[in-house]
C-alpha cells in the first residue's frame, strides 16, 4: 500500500471529515478506496479474530507431528492473548507425547532438551507447560469441554501446574467456576479452589507452633472409600515433632494409609529436616495394597522407632469399621482390647522409640450417659508398660462446624452435655 493510501485510510478510519478523499466522488476513487479499506479491515479482523486463531491452533495440534515445529508453534501462540497460554501448554504436551512415543518404539533419539534449545525455551519451563497441557488434554479425553479455558490467563495454568497430580481437578473446578462467573479473574478462581482444597499458605502453616492443632482446610483430602481418615496434618506434626530423622515409622492401624501420603509429600512440611524413614503400614482389615494385614493385639513383625495409632473410637465408629474396638459393647470391653494393643505395641518399640496415641474423650448424648476419659485411661496403660510420657497435643475435630450440626450444637447446650470436639495426642517414649 502506498503511503498516500495509508494516510487516507487512517483518516477514514479516524473519521477525519476534512479528508480530501471524501471529497472525491463520481470518479470511482471513493468506491475503490472503500473496497481497499474493507479488505484491510477484513485482513485486520482475520489477524485478531479469536476463532480463526483457535481453529488454526487446533489444526496444528492435530496435524503437525514434528516436535520441533510444534514447539515453534507453541512459542508463537504464547505471544497471543487470549488463547496463547492454553495452546502453548497443549502444544508442548503434544511435543512431549510424540518424543515419548518415539522413544518407546526406539524410532527416535530426539530429546526434549534438544527441542527446547531449538525453540529457545528453558527445559524446566517447558516441563511446566507440559504438565499444564497434559491436564488440558486429559480433560478433553474425558469428554470435558475446555472451550471456556481458552480465554484463561497464563497464571491460571501455572496455578494448575502447582497442584501436580491435582492439575486436572484444578482445571475442572476452574471450568465450573467460570461457567457461573464468566468474567472471573485467575485470583478469584484460585481463591475458590483454596477454600476447599487448601493453599500454598496452608502448606506453610502445616506445622503448628503450639500444642493446639486445628486444620480448617486439610490439605490431604479424604478418599471416597474411607470417610474415617484423619487430617494428614496430624501425621505431619506428629512426625515433625516426635519422629527421628531415620529409622522405621509404623502405623499399625493404618486405615486409608494417610501416613504414607503425608510422608510422600514431606517436602511441604519437613522444613529443614531431611526425613529418611522407612514407612510400614498394617491394619486388621487392609484397604490398600501397600498395607499389610496384622492384628495390633499381637507384637509387630518388625521393631519400630516411631509409631502412631488412631484406633477406632469408642461408641462412635461401628458404622465405619468392623473391628472389635468399633463394636465393643461396653467401655470395659473397649479398654480390655486397647490394653492388649498397647502391651503389644510397647513390646514392638525399639529403645528410645516413640508411641503416639490419638484418641477422643467419649461424651454420651443422653444426660444419664457417663463420660469416659479415654485418652487418660489408655495413657495409664502405656505408663504401666514402662513407657514415659513425653508430651500432649490437643487436636480440633471441627465438629461444631460440620454441615448440619446446628441442631446438635443447640441440643448440647440445652441438655448441658458438651459434645466431644477434641482429640488428644499423647506421646510416649521407651527409654533405653
Ligand atoms: C480410625 S481408623 C484409622 C484411620 C487412619 N488414621 C487414617 O487416617 O486413614 C482405625 C483403623 O484401625 C483398624 N483396626 C482396628 N482394630 C485393629 C486391630 N486390632 N489391629 C489392627 N488394626 C485395627 C481398623 O480396621 C481401622 O482401619
């Protein structure tokens, strides 16, 4: 385009009524110019039109199979908003998939690092985009419509990436949130996620400075098939304060295997510790492949340096578990089983080993019910086995805040029967 036409076009576009071009009429020049402008505007539209960008990016995703070309396209799309972050992630994930497939079939020695250096992208950054893109692809393969995420900012995908294995779930929640609040910012989306899943700040807050432990948004979610697990933060604090750096750590009543999940995630809470523990899990009714069957009334097949038990609670767990503690028909019966367990576990401790016992008090619902101080009664058993009391922490059960507890709270006040809302963690040592 000549500079004269460019000048005229810009005048038309800016509605400059003194434009000499507008004064031209009848000789076809105005029509010519109008057509030029229309063509230019269409060209401009096609450059910035979201849909043609999305369509082209999808075509590249489905048809280009050369990792280096894909990586180039990924980096090109990053220059564009909206849609850039979404397609950068998706295309990098495809790069990684192709390299991996070729590596498995021994048909290619191309490495991700080579593709990265050719595309001018740091390897760690590319790995981050791959995690983001794989989460998007997983959603699409599960039949979930990701269209709404195309508009999302790069930060949303970075937050998803930080959730590691939870990246897909993060994006699912983001989609749901955006469907109800299409203008939501990444910060609002992230805040919504943190409300139910905890946050980086929660991670930093996992270790408590005092003996009062309350966790409003537990980081480790309950698994659907095991509603009776305790917040993982309790295991994290019990390890942090009372476990040796190395040795054998055992949960003889492991339930869902929460100890293993928390230990595997120790980079979130161990701070300057460097735990190198061997984790062993047992249960009378193992529910995970990594839990061995063992009755805690019998000494363990190994000796432990740190042990944590969260036994089925008296009078309130028969709907969750089948064991004798959960179904004990009297408090005496419950205590006699607990005594067998404590004797067997005390015998299974190495010298200087620690035993953590996590239990709530029992408060019956009716006025005539007796209260039972289960933590103290079981502590007496540990002392009788020659263990030495080391410390106690008090842990909120958060029952007052549970959904549907308003009536129970009112009844408790009306009947002058305090609900049991605290678990007690007593820690003992086997002095050598
Ligand atoms: C409250 S749950 C433990 C939950 C676990 N702390 C978690 O967070 O997943 C109690 C567990 O103790 C187990 N149990 C009860 N009696 C047992 C016994 N005699 N020996 C071994 N395990 C037993 C039950 O099967 C149940 O899985």
